[in-house]
C-alpha cells in the first residue's frame, strides 16, 4: 500500500480500505514520549527538531517528516508503530498555536489523540484540548500544573513530564520570534491543505502480522533495507578500483558514523544524515565541474567519483576532507557557535565579531545540512542556496586553514545577500567559483558573478577600515542591520560622521511604530525617494511593520551613484537626529512641522506638502508611488503591493474619503487598478456623482443629477466648466496649489451631501 501525503490535522480525513481514521492512539507496546527528557543529547535533538518545525510554521520553508507507519483497526483508530515521537510533538504544537490563535476546538478531529501506554497520559491529552493556554507571562508547564484539573499523580508520569518540557520549549521559541510570530497565520499554515507547513506520509500496514510483532521487527531489525544502505552498497562497488575504497568503507562505518551520531534526527539512525551530507558534496563537485546533476544520488555519485571523471580523485578527497576536518560534534557546535550568529544588533547576545547568516534560524550549518539538504528539491530549498555557499566557504577554510577567514566570510555573506536575484541553481557553478576565490585568496577583483555593486561597496569598505580601524565595530554593527544586510551604499564613508550616523540609524529605526513618522521626516529633509529599476514607480519608505523589506530595498537596491540623493538625505536626517535632544518620534514630528510651516509661509503647496501634512497619504504598504508619465505630482497612486494591476489608492482621494468619515457610508471606498493614466473617481453613493483628482484641482461629475444642479451646489465662485465636468481649480500650473485641495475638497463634498448628492 502506497503512502498517503497528509498533515496532522488531515489524518482524520484519511480513509484506508474503506475505514475512515477517527483518532490516533499510541499503542501500549510503545515507549514513553521521550523528546522532552532532560539530557544534553536529547536537548540538542529536541531543540533542532523544534527549530525546523516552528520555522516552517512561521513562514519558513515547508518541511516533510518522512513516513509514519501504523495500523488502522475496524473502529478507525490509527495506532502508530513508527512516528510516535513526531506525532506527539505535532499534537503539542497544534494545541499551543491553536490556543494562541483562538482556534482551539475540542470537537476538532485532530484533538482525538491519546496514549494507551498509561491512563494518566491518555487523560492528560484529553484534558488539555478542552482548555486553551492563556499566556499571562507563565511558562505553559507552570500554567498547566496550576489548573484545577491537573492531577498530582501526573508529576510521576514520564510522558506527561516530557510533554511539559516540550511545551515550554515551543513557548520559548515562538515568544522569541515576536513580533514576527503571528499565531493566526501560523495556524493557517498548519491547517493549509494545499501547501501545509508540516507534512508526512501516512502508511497504514496490513494485517499480515500482529501489531506487537511488527513493532519488534521495525524497531529491532529496522526496515528491510534503508536508502542509505542501498546507496552505500552501490557506492562501495563503484569505487572498488579506487585506492581509497577500503579506507572509505572503514570510515563510513567507523569515525564518520561517530561524528554524525549525536545529530541523528530522533530515530537513532544516521542514514538520512549521511545521505544529505554526501548529496551536498556530490552537488559541490558537480558545480565545480560546471554542470547541474540530476537523478538518483547513487548515479550522480558514480558520475562524480567514478573512473570516468577526470577529477574523481580530487572530488573523493573533498568528500574525505568534509568529514575528516572535524574531530567530533562538540567541535562542530563550538566552531559554528564562535563564527556565526542569529542575534542582530540590539539583542543582548549580539556579537559584532560573528557573522549573521541572514535567513537562518540556526548557526550550525553542518547540522542543518545533515537534516535538510536536498539538491533535487524543486522550488525553494529547505537548505537554501545561500546556506550552501556559506557552508562551502566554511569547509574550504577548515580544509585549507585560510587567513582572515572571519572577515572573508562576512564579505561573502554581504555579497550573497546582495545577489539574491542571482541565487539560482543554474548560476551556482559561477557562484561556487567566486566563493573559492574569496576564501582562498580574498581577492575581490577576481569575483565574476556575485553582485558587482556590492563588490565595489566592499572594496570601498576595505580602504575605509584600513585608514580608520577604530571605526570597525561601528561598521560591522551597521552591516548587520536587517535593513542593510552588509550593503552600506546609503552611507557616506566619512570618518568624521560615520560613528554618530551609525548609532543614530540603529536608534531611529528600532521601533516599527515610528516608521510612518520616519517617512515624513525623511521627506521633510529632502528627496530621499528614488526611481525603481525597470519600473516607472518611485520607492519611498513604509510605515508597515509587516513590510520591513521595503526599507532594505530603498537603502540597498541600487548602485552607490543611484543612491546619491537617498544617501544625502539620510545623512542629513541622521546628523540632525544625533544632535537632537528629542526622541525619534518627537524629532520626526518637529521636522515635519517645520517643513509644513515653511511650505505654508512660502505658498509652496506641492505634492510633497500633502504627503507631509496627511499621514494617510503615506500608508501604502509597499512604499511605491506612481505618477503620470513616470513623474511624481498631485496625481499620486499609492501601491499596497508592487504592481499596478493589483489594487492601489489615489492618495488624494483616499485622504478625502478618510477626512469625510468613511463610517458615514456616503462614499464608496476608493480602490483602483490599472494604468495611472486612467481616470480615478471617488463616488458618492446617493447620486452617483464623482470627484476626480487632477493636476490642477478637483473635477466633479454630476452622476444622476444635472450639471447645473451640481454647479449650483458647488457654488459658481469655485467652479468652472471643463469637458462636461465641474473643475474646481486649486493650481494654475499643476505643480503648486494656491489652496489646500484637501480642505477645499472636504468643504465642497460636505456641501454636496447637504444638497442630497
């Protein structure tokens, strides 16, 4: 019987041999739940496993958990014979996230999960699904123990105690992700039937053997023959003619197995870990040979290490080196822990001497590769191409004992981060060659494929630090800011102001609640926005905490020359902020107020004036604006997403709609789509009359009423005929307004409402 791809919540929707699965019961022949046991080895296994699952649940790459074997009895009860530990962990994750999302339903099919090993464990599972966890600052274990239904005897049940430990770890990890952890989104990801965050293959077994005999067979003798055992037999046969064949066989079953054993995935086997690490080495060798391999790992390994490959001995040497460069798993952990970090500036444990591997939730790339690498995975890889490049860089350093590696790795991180458009599998042969040059020689001038504008930025930084080594900590900290990710093209490398600007930048952007004010303050300082590449749109900042990547695109998505205006304005703002005694919010407000006063005094009511005065006109999530014919002016289209074929706002019409009060129901919510040259109208519900924002003012159309009635309602002193519409002029040149068109528009709309329009 073939396996059925499903999810934890989808098990109840599975039917085998006409029997619908109604519940999951861990049979009495199974051992206690062990993933929460306290020991250094189990702690590492559990933490790594939870990191993978929770990363997938909170927006990371979906993860598959291989096969879950079991028997389904006549009542539809699934009794897992292999997969108990994974299923229990999934049950706990579902309970925690469902609680946080307000989606815990005790009648849901997935809650029918119990243990037959002990009545206490069964009762515990039944009880917790009836009450959602209330996060009031306590750990889940403390909260559960305090519940009136928590029995004292449960303190001695090893499975329950293990579950409490795992729940605390789940809570700790998800809490640390705040504010990025969205429980509603996480629950949707867990229950998504089309693209689930976590899936596995359910394989019910037939009735040819009793359950206890099957359990003994599977857990004492193992499955008939694992993929790795098949691969190893074929691989050793293919290498029979190699001088290192005997050494290979000895190492696979000896020191290499010992090296991988502490990082097994919880099944007390390292077969999968071996396969993934060898897959990584095979792909690196294929890329060094200039091609992309496909097919089974056995056939690809034969092509790489076999006698028909002229580089076979070098490739085999790399395979040996990848394993032999490490003494044990403790050294691996210590090495990566000293080299890499996931803690950004602002975290108490941030260390500028370490390289932040962006996009990683763990620092141990060796372990991550062994757990998730798959060269043949279509789409986005769990072990990303970025991770492959960084891991290969580390391996090259370990093998060749290269100089100044911490700085070279940081440069590689910066180049890779700025080369996201190039991170495609077909580009990897060239990218691998660039990494080799940088690790082995540090020669930036020899880089061919990685971002050329970032190479130029790195060369400038090398010269800058050579002249001003005292500023290194400031530069490294600035590189590590998530808005910059190594690219400092928006900063002048000026020793006199660099430190103060770096500190001001970090302080100014730390609170997402202030970002909207920052968009105004930067605009008050100057034209910080810039033209988007291959687009008629213009890039501004964003006030949306969910779209932090907009700021990174603004500050890094162009050459240093293209960012000249942005750099000048940002520098001026940071100078004023560093010299100010005000907090960032108050300082931004002061700059905006000053700019508005100057515009009002001088009569310069241009389009920037409106963005400064009305924050609603700066609420586009994407920070992208389009004007007419690629130029910014009064007819501003403010995009929520990145394309004009999605819904967007006319900034002026949106402000009119908000200023009148959308809750009165007098106007239709003004959303638009399509070319910027198409007319955009704010429609009045009662009469169908509309108002259009044009370069020289506001144009009104009468709808079901007559033009004369509209003209009378508006007042002839404010209107003029124009192409069948009533044009209320606020500007003579379409560049500057003589009067605030928002205030004029609000007054006229209220007059129309009074006249029954």
